[in-house]
């Protein structure tokens, strides 16, 4: 009985992961930016991943590397529209720089300016529950039909 429960829990989790990964792949492929400079080093899959996870990303020009898009933290107040006026951008390699209004542009993933990741997790859990319920009901029906054919 214990092994059956563990197998069921693993199947439930794998189903959840499948839906979560599919939803993330769809959400991460929303934006496609055209006409970037040929020497641009921006990794659009990274940008889309950051938008999904954080809800926004800062675009700016670095004197040495050119156009960059990096996650940021707000350093001080906001303008009348709720956008930060001073930020610190942070790269995965330790790159860090403080920027003030006029030196950066914030790109938001959606009009609510919130990360979609939490919504994807919630919907993935619900879809997985529905799918597993369907699977279990189908299996129960098949088992019942097999029992009738034996008798």
C-alpha cells in the first residue's frame, strides 16, 4: 500500500511539473525583440525568464558592453507613475551598477507589473489535480469493466 501511495504521489508531482514547464515555456516566449544591434550581447531567453520571475527588467547602455538588460533592485523613491528613479542592476557574474532616471528603461512583463510565476504555479497545480482526477477515474472505470468481464 505504501509503495502505491508513493508511486501515486510521484505521478502527481510529475504531472504538476509537466504543466508548470509547459506554461513557463509559453510565458517565456511572449516577447521577441527585432532589430537589436548586431554586436548586442543580450540573451532574450534570459530576459524572458527574468520577466516571468520578477515581472520586470532594466534596459540600459553600458559603456564597455553596450546595450544590456538585467534584473534590478530599487534604491530609492518612485516617480508619479510608480517607476523607480534610482536602481541597482545586478548581473549573474557579479556585475553591479547604480543607475538614475534617464539612464535606464524598465520593461514590465504585463500591465499589472507583477511576476506571472506565482499564477503559473497555481494554475499548474490545478491542471495537474484535474488531470490526475481524470486519470484515476478512467482507471477505475477500466478496472470495473475488467472485473465485469471476468465475472
